[in-house]
C-alpha cells in the first residue's frame, strides 16, 4: 500500500485514522501517496497553534522572525531537487513550470526575509505620525499595528502547492502569526514535504507551522474572532466561506482569491508585423501553456483591433504549434498535464461550452501526445478560440476554463476594448501591449479600478518584463469583484492582514515610548 503522509498539528506528526485519499501521477495514472486527516483533534490543533506557536512568534522581533524566513528558504533551496521530482510526479509539470512554483516560493521567502530584517528589533509597527487632539499638543493620537493574536488558516488551491503556501506564510510568520495550511488534496504531497523539511530542521517554534492533509471538514468551525482565513479556489467555495458563521457573525478576517477572467489587450495603431503584435502573441501562447494553463492569473481573453484579428490569430497559432505536450519526463516536451483526470474532464466540458459560441482558431488536439496514453493521461492540448461578436458572446466573459484555452476577440475602438476587458467583472490582472506611453498609461488607469494588477508591455521591456501571469512579491496579488476582493503580497503591505490596528491616545511622552524614534 502507498505511504500515508502524516499531518503536523499540536507540535507533532500524526497520521489520520481513515483509509485516505490516493494521490496519483496525472500522466501515468499510478498511485503515489495517500493523505488523510480523519481523527485529528482540530480544536486542540488550533488552540496549540494560537497559544504556543503565537506566543513564541510574538516574543521575537521582526528581524528575528525574518531570520526564520531566511533559514527556511535555505532549507527549501537544499531540498529543491526532491521538490522538482515530486512536482513532476504529482502535478505533471515540466521543469520550467515547476520553477514557477518551487523557485517562486523560495524567492518570495527570501524577499520577505530581507524586508523583515529592515524592520529591526521592533515588535509592532507605527502607522503614521502622532497628531494633536488638544490645542496645546499635550494630548495626541498615534496609530500602531500589532500582530494579531490568532491563527492564520490557509485553504489552498491545487495549482501552486509550493508558492501557494509560502507566499501566504512568509508575511504571516514575519508578522508573528502562526499558520495552519490545508493544501488541496490532489497535490498535497509537495506542500506536506516542504512543511516537513522546515519543521524537522527546527527552524520555526513549535506550533508556528502546521499542515493538515485531506478533508477540510471542520476547519472553518475552529476559527475564533482573532483568527484569519485565506482561501484560493472556486467562487462557490469562496461564497461558502463568506457565509460561514465564523466570518458572517464573528468577523473572522477573510482573504479570498476566486475565479478570474483575465485579459490581454493590444492598443490601436500597430501593423500585423509589429513588435507589439509579436510580444502579444508570444505572451498569450506562454500564458496558455505554462502549467498547462492552470494559473489563476492566466490570459483567458485577448482583445485586438478588428483589422488585426486574423493576423493575431495566425501569430498566436504559430507559437502554439511549437508546443509538444505529453509526459514531462520525455525529451522535447514543453507542456505536461493537468493535475488530475477529473480536472481534465472539467476542462473538456468547459471547452465544449465555449466552442458552442466561438470558432476554433488553433486546435492542438490534433497533435499526438508524447509518451502519454490519451485514455489515461490528464494532458490537455492548447486550443485558441475566437469570436468576431464579443458583445454577444456573453459566456466567454463569464466562464473560466482552467486549462490551456483562450479566446480572441476584436474591438471597434479602444473605449470598446477597455469596456470588454471590464466585462470580466473584476480580474486579477490585465496586460496591455503597445508603444505610446501616454495611451498605455491612460488605459492602465482606466483598468485599475477593475483589476488588481495592470501589466504593461512595450518593446523596451520585451525581454525583461516579469510576465503577465507571474506574481511577484513586490506587487499586489488579488482583484475586485469576481476575483474575490482579496489582496496579498505587495511588499510589506501584506503584513496589514496579519496585524490589528489601534489608535493610542496619550501624552507625547507615552507615544514616544510606544514608538521610539
């Protein structure tokens, strides 16, 4: 029988008492490991994290907690080869896709370690300057942020088992807040292994970092008013979290990242052979194929001037034609699989729905898989759809197919194109392509209210920009509306979620002692 991965709660490793769920190789179909959380004492797990882990973390300064992050990054760097092997086997990713997840996680930890070190020996943060409340200035008000005295529960998605943990855990631990992570079952192996390595290295205090693999049943019931929950996943589950009594009645803080219909838009004024068209086509193809399109930030809709519709379709199709799909362990394969056969079926169902309202502009399904059985492997080949009637094709603005699928659409003028982008009803990211700085800046400002991030690509940054879908810790990650309304990362802004703000009203001498110069 396959190995049953242990959970880490109450400062020790504990196996579930049930048969467990089997995690499989999504290309070969073979069983890998099992996960199970049956029988865990969840109230005790949350109490231990709050009381033991939280107290130990709050006793440290920001600089000391930053050192923990730096040490954790070192442990993860040392285990990188093992994580790559797990990702290939359990997520079906090629090396470049694994790098986005694993190396992105290590990089994010390192960044927060550096930012945290600069905060020094403080144990709480000043928020603005003191202001007078009395005419003679002898009574003043100053705001401070102190670490929340609760636990941060992370309910994560299947697509980023490494980065999805550490991009949340880095600011939480730096803030002095203990973490309990519930990874998505399908790809929980990598998350569990990373937590195991960091815990067994003795880097974090007992109770500061816990992992529960298996069902999420009962986790939300453990949350108390000072706790936080951060969720990445479907809009349906997000709605259930928002409606849970912990959030609805007890004001537990929630941070949600849900479905997002992201877009790329080419500004007017470019010919079919222009550099702007080339950059757009390359980025759309990359976003469709990196991690097999399983990114919450991936490009789903592409808007171009009507006169360039055919040329851009051909340019994107030419890029996609070079992508070999199959077993990520095989030579020449550039795109692996979806995470499971269930996800494959979901993508095919969604694709069929979109195809009823669009034309197929590039169909990768006619190309054979490399060293993979199409009856077993969860390999979805890229498909570019298109419609010349973007106003009438409501479904393409409403439904996200979480795989290698995007839809090309023409617009009449820039105002029309921007309006189409906003039909996503709130997105994580939009990217703009062009050469006119003033026009690009105006378009970026227009989309800022409906997007968490606007990524602008001009020829001078064509080789150096970080990518439409890459989430950098320096920039905010999240989006309004259907994207969930959440906000993560953005440098030290991420610490806000894990702190509580209070106004202290006192004499200047007290406030000086509270926040020394």
